C-alpha cells in the first residue's frame, strides 16, 4: 500500500488494518518520510481495509482515508516433477506448467548428506530461476552419485505456489579401468579393477564388462561395486591361444565407459 506524506515533522507512520466486521489493529510502523508498506502473509481472497497516521512526540495526526484491497492468489502449483536426463554431475528436471500467470519458476535441488554422527539429512545445494512457461531446467556442477529431491514452485512477484517435488539422482561414472599384469598367458590370472568416480550409493552399482579379442579370454559379463565402495576387482584368465594379440576390455555404467588393453600370448612365448 502507498500514501502521500503531507507532514514535515513526523517521526514515524503507523499502519493499521482490519478485516470485514472487525476493528482496526496496528500491523506496522515505518520511519519518517516513508510512503509505502508491504503487508505479507495475508489470507487469499479476503478483503482488508487499511489506514495510516503520522506520529511524533507531540501526538498523532488524524487517520488517512481507508483503502481496501484483496490479497492476490499465488500461481497454480506445477505438477509431475521428474528427472528427464542425467549425467555424472548434471541433470535435467521437468514439470507440468499448470498456471497461466506466473512470472518465473523456482527450482531447488536438495541432496542427501551424511553427517559425522551417521544421520542422513537433506541439504539445499542449488537454486535456479527460469522464465514463465518453461517446463524444464538443467542443473550442473553437482557431485557424482547425488541422490535427493527437486522442488519446483511457480512464482509471481512475492507470491509463490506450493512446492511440487520429485526424486532426482546424478549418475555414477567410471574413473578408471586397470588390469594387472598387463600381459597374460594360459594358466595365469590377471586382476581387472573397476574404479568409480564416487562411492556407490545404496544397492551398489552394476558395471557391464565386454572385450574385443580372442574368445578364449574368460571375463565376467558384469561386476557389482558394493554400496559405499569406489571399486571392485574380478579375475581374468585365458585359455589356449595360438597367436599373440591385444585385447580391448571395456567397462560401462550408463553413458560412462572406460577402456584398457591387455596383451595375451601363448604359453612359453
């Protein structure tokens, strides 16, 4: 609400409000020369009346005229918040736009954080604002293996809708793939080590393994990295081969992959 300052010796202005059928109550005091006041946390759809008076040490002025107004309603809340894409450190959140009068959408990302005490809490790590009529937002520079919630609100000025939430998670990627020793003959065992970019979340992470080369190479089709761990090892063995060659071993987790080479040769060479 706004008013005209007609005095030059006031110290404060007192703002009073009433609802229909009730008396005026003091709701705020502002300093000299002020000409506006914002009344927050009003009930939507309710009509309120306001009046103002100037105050100094000598006394109070008369009240201003009464001004009435109805608290505006916030935009309708979005719905069906969901993750529509994800990477090791980024993701894209989508939602349904149910309002036609928003000025923007506010997207907040909360992720699960483990405290030293062992308790798990949700921590706010990102807040971004996108324009009206948008139905998605991309969030970058997140930690790998982040699991949590995306919360979306439609906003217009100081008004915000209720939050709509959806689960989100960044993907765990592969950091390295190592095999030792790097040459292998029949009857010997090599160890293939898979290393993730972050500790595996609850339930572990399944890594798919494959190779290009002799069929005599014995390699598991997949290995699971247990929850809380960043790596796992599997044995690699070789049947009888006639020629020496290089084998390309590939590990994959979602869109992330890593490769390593292994030299295989017949026994005695």
